[in-house]
C-alpha cells in the first residue's frame, strides 16, 4: 500500500492497519523463531511413538520366547539330528556313547566290569563311534538290555555280541528262583552328526543308510 493511499484513509483505519501490520510482523517473527522447534518437536514425538510401538511388539515377542524355544526343540527332535550322537568330536562322542550304554545296562539289572572305546571309523559322510562293554546279566535282563539299546534314540547298533555262561560244567542247576548269570561282551555303535557346515543338513540318503543299517 502506497503512502498516498494511506494518507487517504481515516485515522481509525490507519490505526487498524498499523495494528494489523504489527500483528503480522509478530506472527511472522514467532513463526520464524518457534517454527523449527515445533517441527523438531513433532519429529521427535513421532519417533518416540514409533519406538514405543516397536518396543511393545518386541516385548510381546520376547514373552513368547519360551514357547518358540520349546517348538524349536520339538522340531529338532523330529528332524534327523535326533538320530545321531549330540557331540561331533570323537572323544566327546565316545564318552556320550559310553554313558548311554552304561545307563541301558545298569537300569536293566546288568553289572558292568569293563568299558572302553574302540577306534572310530568313517561310514560315508558320518563317523561311527563304537564302545566295547563287558558285563554280567541274567538271560531276562540281557533281553531287556538289548531291547533298550536297539530302541534307543539316538540310534545305537549292536555290532557284536558274545555270551559265555558262568557255570558251564555239566549238571549245573541254579538255586530255586534264581536265574544263572551270563558273561556278556557287547560292542555298540552310534553315529556322530556331520560337522556343522554352514547351511548344511544331513541328506535323506545318509539318514536312510543309517536306518537300513539299524534294521540289519
């Protein structure tokens, strides 16, 4: 608005115009000063809200972790991994196999005298771990022991079995209600899972070979 036009306005209108210009300048100044702060505040408010929402989602997921862990364990047991010894190192797998065989014998009435590992040997992509155990057991208990070994998971295979009677002389009869004990030499084998290569898993062919060997 030019000065000439301003001069033509009445004093009241000039006063109103001046007041309007003053208010406009104040508003612009406030907008210039506070605008960035307001925009920054809104940005952080949105960021905080987004982070809070994600945090709530993560908390819900974390609360479900035990259930997911149980599901993973169940899936792992259903997979081929459950058919192999847990340890892959030969010495650790041998110790694991000894414990499994020892538990099968002692929990079914057998008395172990000696136990030792035999040198492992490769079986295709896998390695067979073998343990030799000598123990005493009655005929019924020996049947239970062999059943426990053959139905165990991970798969255990009876590689060899030698049975000697303790009282082999002619005419021997056990006492009433007594079962004669046998001296048993047992070799049991188990397989180690292949070394965990990245992204690798046992093939169906290898698992089938183990199953076939077990059935034999």
